[in-house]
C-alpha cells in the first residue's frame, strides 16, 4: 500500500492540533481567568496576622494614674494631694486621713513609716468624655503636656464597658512613645494604690 496518503493525513492532523493549541494559548493570555474562581482553595494561604501582645515589664519612670470608666477618662494628679498631706499631722495610731478634691476623695492609709496605701473614690460622672478630652484645654491634654513619655508611665483602671475606647487610647499613646499599663475596675469600686508589699510591682507597664 502507498503510505503517502497516511503521512498527509497525520501531518494535517498534527498541524491542526498545533494551530488549536496556539489559538487556545492566545485566548488564555488575552482573557485572564478570575483567580478566585479557578484557584484551588487548598492551595491558597492566608497571610499571618501579627498581633502585639503587651507584656508586663519593670520601669524606672514615675506613674501617672488614670481611670477610664463609662467611657470617661479621669486624671489623678497626686501632686496637690501630697502637698496638702504634708501639712497634716499623722498620729501615732496611723489613722486614715481623707482629703477631698474637686471630683474625687483620697484616703491615706499609713501602714508603717515606709509603706502606705491610697484609696481614691471618684464622684459620679467624674472625668471627661473622649470628645471633650480632645480639646486643647482639657485635663487629658494638659496631663500629656505636663507628664512626658520620657519620664512617666500612664496607668489606667479600665471599666468593662470601656475596653474598646481604652484600646484606641493605648494605640494613640504608643504612637507617642508612652508606656501604658492597666487593670480592670468596676465603676463603683474605689481605686487602691499601695507602695509596699507587692504594690511597687503591680503597676508595671505592659
């Protein structure tokens, strides 16, 4: 039998397949397929999210104590309190001393000559809401001007309803190079600060 016809048939078929392959490749390049529809979900990798986990660490800076409850920020500037306390006489029985200030009352509990505790009880609706705190003349802005991040740590008592606002404030303070610490606090509970026992290590920034 003559094989010329068979060779022609095979050659034509291969040529047609080559032309079709080139044509399909051009279509693919000119019309890209949506990756979300064509990609195998098992081959997709989610980019890991980096989360900063605050960790307590010691510091040699001074502390500025604040409260953030009912989404109101309150600054406790203890300088006036210590000046007024210095003018009072502490008896031998070391009885508590109460000093009333504008929007809170501070009770001083001497334990020994070197160990003491403070109890701060705020008046209802004390402090500034976050909108008012943004004003240049607010107590919050004044505190940031008077207590720079190079010398002070800002330590908050945070109410359960104010954690969302606290995270926003902490992010802003981190961007300003402040070290920030916090503790949970109920809105009706007084704030207690002790400098003895373990008090010196419980107010560390995170």
